[in-house]
C-alpha cells in the first residue's frame, strides 16, 4: 500500500499545471536525496554530490562550468578530474549543514567515497541470482544496492594492514580508498536505482570486507 506521503505527493503533482508539477516533482526528488544523504552522514559515511542523469540530454550532467564528462562523476569542482582521485574524503561532506545546502541546489546523485565509512564490492547485475542468492553470502547481511548494471555490497572499510583476499572473479571489483560508488535513490539511464537491502534494515552494521570476499569467492568456486 502506498504511504500517505507518497499518495499526497503524487496527487498534488497531478493536480498542478505541468511546469509547476515538474518543479514540485524536482523539489520532492531533491528532498528524498537530501534525506538519504543525511542518513549516510549521520552513520559515518561521508557523501559527495554527483552528476545526475538527464533524460533530455541522454547523459549525466552537472553544474561545473565547462564540464564535458558524460558518465557519472563527482560534481564538486575541486575534485581532481582523474579516474581515481586520491583523498576523496577531503572533498566529501560530513555535516548536516553541508548536505542540506548542497541538495537544496540540485538533485545530485549521492556518491559514497569508499574506504572511509565503508568498502564496496561491485558485481555485475547478472550475479544477483547466483552469487547474491548464495546462503553464506546472504548471511553476511551486507547492505546491497542495485545501480544500473551493477550490484554494490557494502562492507566495513578494510584497515591498512589487513590482508584482504583477492576476488576470484575478474569482473568483480573492490572499491577501497580512492574510489566511489553511487547509491539510491537516483535515476539511471535505464531505471531507478534501488536498495535490495537497505543499511537501515541491518542497523548500518557492516560485515568485515575479508569475510564477505571469502564468501563471494567460495560461492564462485562452489
Ligand atoms: Zn560534470
């Protein structure tokens, strides 16, 4: 059953003339993004504003003057334009005020710089029904998001000296310090990003990265 709030939002939007409805819709989107970003910050996951998908332009766009990057990317002008900028945490938002001021401006995609509040294991979406459905992988209880063609599993940030096993599968990626991943809610070229297991459902508890990787590897080998 739809919540009263979503019913109200939909009904109100449908009653407004088109340009106004669009503006209302955008305000709602920025609001839900801000709420999601605030939850992250409150649980020790710094956030970065990212470019957003434009159906009109059929590419990701941002508000950095002269930016030509068409893929998803950090939309903070000071972040170096390299594929793996180091010290991403330096540019990330960690305060309530910072999040509110940022998402008041635009419907930025929420990016999580990894290696700070969490590490992330990325799998191609097609492994949802094999690796992800494996009982032992599932039992790790990792928060899990689907974004476009990828699935992201969130784990505790690995400590510097910790031995983390390599992934047995070449198409699986571990995002650690110097990387980032997007999280829901967000529009993607094909659909809407969503949580398969929301961090709040598991009390923001994260499995150890090494444990999760070992189970993913085992599921692949089994
Ligand atoms: Zn840009």
